[in-house]
């Protein structure tokens, strides 16, 4: 039997063996509960299930699977992450149970319970994140009222009867805001599942089992560790190349939560590999590798973020015209200038704020709606100043104008604004929504977590690994 001092050392050594697992568990727990993007994803999945109900007779299992796919993949991803945490924890803490029990019962208890706690913690943190994704009842009432009003006015402006539009608007707002209850049910279900899994693992799972991993650190060998490293390295590189070549297909296939869980799993096994090399060599391999990545980034040796030119390239560098010169040139080209009294010509300059996809939607749909109601609006629009998401929305609107121009669907400049209830011209509003109603986050997240993360450990830039490429391609495709 060990003394109390020796027993405490044994317990500490057990804890010191788990940094890779602890880092991954903390990463997953923080993002599951604190990342605004993830909270928004929870709401989106719930709203998709609520608004995407399918008729089992006409659409069958395929339709149900299409609506539930992201939800199912998210659950599978979190379950796979928990299994990986359990396996790696068991491997790092492996020691014959009888020897450990005889020497230090406290260490045996830690050995049994710590992997259990680490395994179920991501599940419980996801449950907490789902609960945090809910909205206060008072806010729900205001948001529901706003959604109903906006839906009603949009329906009426597109020709619906007020009575029908009112019924549809109330139904839409009620169903859309019902995600709050769905998130609560999911949260409670995950808590029950996590507690049940903890009880099972704590009292039923064997303590000294052999696992489907290389031998634990007490039985390390260079050959086995090198083979283990080769397998994990090949998997990471393969996924990174797949994401580099097909970021949209990969991101949309798995969805954001499953992609993140897959990254956590590969990161966990990669850190386990580096931990084993540290044990064999006696050097802090993981710490050294992290230090090199930091040095490469600070020295800008691996800065792969460059502006990509696809359609055309600028000519020879020269002096750029001033805004005043450009304005005079633009004004001189207005064919309807003579139809207005001097100093009374309408000129619009739009400022579009940032704010991610919300700002992009706002800028594109607002400009599109105005263009539908006033077909000569674009003729009087001199400039758009925008940042972040607002610049994306403004670019979408500009692309729609070019499309209409190419198809000769831009009305004469002399045409006046129509009645808002009788919009004319191409459907800019609907086209803007169609372009932006896509999943831009999943490809970007996949590129960030795989090729762009791998780039941090290289001392030369690989432009194809730039995460911005995934977002650019997603926007181009949309």
C-alpha cells in the first residue's frame, strides 16, 4: 500500500497523462456553449425541422432524411467524439487494475471516474448550449410579432389577399418561434442521455480492458508509434486535401457540427500521437511543434492569404482617378439629366453596414426591393460604401443588375417609380434571397479547421489552403 504522499503523486501522474483529452474536451465545451455561430446553428437546425415537415405519403423517407440530415449528423458526430475521448482516455490511463487497487485505491477511483467525466462532458455542454440558444419569452413575443408583420406586408406586396396573408403570417411566425421548445426538449434529452452514459461507464465498463488502440504508454515502442502516427497523419492530410478541392461538397455533406466533431476527433488522436513520441524521446514534442507554428505565423512565413483574381486582372499600375473626377464622369453620362431642373437631380449613395449574413441579406434585399419598385433607381445610384457582410449584399445586388443588363431587362432611365403594390422589372428581391439562402458557414469552417489549420505548421505558404477560398467559392456558386 502506498503512503498518502505517494498516492497523491500517483493521482497527479494520472491527471498529467490526460492533457490531450482535456484540451479537446475544453475546446468542444467552450464552442458548444459560448460561440454565437453555434448557438445560431442550433436554432437553424430546429427551425429547419419545424418548417420543413414532410408528407410521409408523397415524400417518404427520402424527404424526411433530407430535412433531418444535419440533425442526425450532429448527433452522430457528438457520439463519435465521446467514444474517441473514452478510448484515448482509457489508453493514456491504462494500468492493471489489481496493481493499482493494491497500491492506491484513490488513484483507481480517479482512473475509473475521470474518463467517464471527460466522455460525457461534451454531451452535457452541448445540452447547455442548446438551452442557451433559446430566447427569452418577452423577446420571443416581440420577434414573433415582427416576423408576422413582415411576412404579412411582404405577402400583400406580392399580391396575396390580406385575409390569407394574415393567416399565413401568423402560422409562419408561430411555427418559426416554436424552435425554443424544441431546443428545450433536446437539451433535457441530452442531459438524461449523458447521465445514463456516465452511470453505465462508471459501473459496468471494465477497468483493465484492452482497447482498439496501440498499446498504452506503459508498453510503447517506436515501430508501433510510428505506424500509429502514419495512419493518423494520412487521415489528416487526406481530409485536408479533400476540403481543399471540394470545400462546398464536404461542408454541405456533413454540416457544421459534424465537421467540428470530426476535427476534434482527429486533433485528439494527433495529440495522442505526439504525446507518445514525447514519452519515447523524452522531449516535449507537442510543445515544440506548437512553438514552431507560432514562430512561423509571427514571422509571416506561412501567410497564405492573398487576393485571388479570376475574371480579369488590372492593367499597368497607374494613377487612380479621384472620386470627384469619377462623379463628374458618371453625372455627365446620365441621359435623363436634362429632365430635371438644375441642382435637383436625384443621386443616391448607399452605406451598408457589416454584420455577417444578416447584413448581406439586409443590403441585397433592400436594394433589390427598391429596384423593383423604382426601376430607374440604379440609374441614380452613384456608389455603395460597404463593409463585411454589407459588401457581400451590395455585390450580390450589383451582380443582379449586371445580369439584368446582359438580358436587356433594365428599363429606360426616364421611367418613374411604380406603385409599390405593382412592382415592375426582374424579381431582384427573390433573386437576392435565392443567392444568399445557402450554407456559407460549413465550407468556411471546414477549410479553417483542416487545410488552413494545417498551414499553421508549414513554413511556406500554400495559397490553396487559404480558408477564404472556400467562402469565395461558396459565394460564386450561389
